[in-house]
C-alpha cells in the first residue's frame, strides 16, 4: 500500500524489535525518524518512518513521556513543502496488569499541552486500544480530551475533562 500511495509518513505500532533491529530495518524510500522500544521484555514499541522527500527532527520530549507497557510513543517534526508538523505515534497496550487508560490520557494531555505551548501543528497516530464505538467512560474521556484540545487550538476553554 505504501508503494502505491507514497505517503510522507509511515507509523508502526507493536514492531517487537530490539534497538539494533529497528535501526537496521529498511523500508524503500523511507528513513527511520523516531522509535520507542522497551528496555526489558519483548513486544510493543512504535516507530515513525519518513519519506526520503522530507526532512525531519526527532522529538525526544514526546518519547520521554513513554511508560513501558502502558503508553509507548515517539514523534518527529517533519518539514514538508508547505508546512512543518509534529507526527506522534502512540501504542497503548491492553494487557493487564500494566494497562491503564488514565495514565495514557494524562500522557496524551501532556503531549497536546507541549504542542499547544510550542505552537506546533500535530498529527496523532497509533493504536490506543480504546473502542471508540463503545459508549463507555474510556471512550467518552478520550473524545472529551481530544475535543478540549481542538477548542484550545481555537482559543476556547481547555479545562480538563476528568
């Protein structure tokens, strides 16, 4: 699919790679821009690949917000022809006992705060392991958080939803 549509960014969650493997993994036409991998245990992780047509800068702050086996993230600022944008890739495992949707939401809030404070345009991608079609508290809190930052971007009230 990537070869057919030639997107500027590819994001991957659950790559399951060690640092050496992820650094050596090649995708034709793309460079590894940022990644997160667990220090201990396997599975999980996320990675951002950027088209060779774009320049980028790894965002260490976003990656530093990762909590292994709870919320794993990486990000890069991509410089495209007409704009700069921070692309954030997030993986939220749903395996007990470590999974905690409220740690994820608080981490996401910190990421969004950073983007707003630094006046960054941003795109969030990933696997949140929240059923957005369900009518439950987790879904409502996620939607509420995202709506709050949509309003904050327009200068409206941005008080926390929880």
